[in-house]
């Protein structure tokens, strides 16, 4: 399979998207970004995507039911024919409409070692629980919240005196290494499957 196109969905600063973009620019990740979509018009990540000259779409989610929103999302994504849809800080729970449109082709990154600490404020949850090791997880998105098969994880030690900010920053460094590597391995596996060389 030669399609190595990525669609990126984000809602905020977009540092994972930027790390992905930079990995492509360096030649570490053999892929291209076909579009960047945000539900937040003023998202810094969306602005950055425009600066990079990428195709962007803003689909505001205000006043829309989850399924209604996801139908718009699917309709926007389809013409781009992405191999993978990469959630990079996309702050919406996907409905079955979206998940079933791209089965096993939607990836997410989460700032904890799933299945520990799913949902919001994963770093705060880890600190409150008192774990000594946490990290990040890249996984396939399924119909649950932060469930779905794990693709890659990286660990981060929780240090004495860590607060949410310091721990989040160290986890983020690992996220930026993990996401593009996970994407590369999934694209490679999809390519091998398509060639029947598995
Ligand atoms: C990251 O911590 C990611 O794990 C989580 O949302 C955050 C997005 O950060 N899903 P950024 O927008 O990529 O900088």
C-alpha cells in the first residue's frame, strides 16, 4: 500500500502535530499530512498548520450533537482518503459514526500508561495516586474512552517534588518521540498486509 497520508485532528496547541510534521520534514517518518482539522477556530495548532502551508479545515462543534458532528468530520475526511487519522489533542469523544468509518485507522495519544488514568488530567491522576512511573500511550481509538489496542508506550519516572506542570512537560517530550514512531510502525504493517508479505 502506497497511501501513507495522515489526517490530523487537534483542538489546542498542537505540539504532537508539530513533532509529527518535523519527523516527516527530517525524513524520519515516511508519510504526508493530507489535512489538519480542528473543532476550535483559534487553536494554535491550526494556525501552525496554515503557516506550514497544509490543507486545514475548521469544523466548529458548538451546538452539534456528537453523531451530527462526526458525520461532518467523516464527510470532510473522506475526500482526502487518509491512511490514518491521528488524534493529537482532539478534545472530543468520537462516536461510532467516526470510529466505524475508519476502523482500526484512528490513532490517539494519551499522557499516561493506559489502562491506568484514562480521561482528562491523566498526569494529575498519576500524581494523586502516587505512582512512581507513568508515561504515554499511542493506541488505536475504539468506541470507548482511551481504550483500544495499545501500539506503543514510553515510560517516565515521577520525581520527588514533581507537580502537574513538570511531569506533563517530561511526558510531552516522550509523546513527541512516541507518536511518529507508532505511526511509522502502523503504516509499515498496513503496507506489508497490503502486499501480502506479513
Ligand atoms: C497531549 O498531552 C496528548 O497526550 C493529549 O492531549 C495533549 C495534546 O497536546 N491527548 P498538544 O496539543 O499535542 O501539544
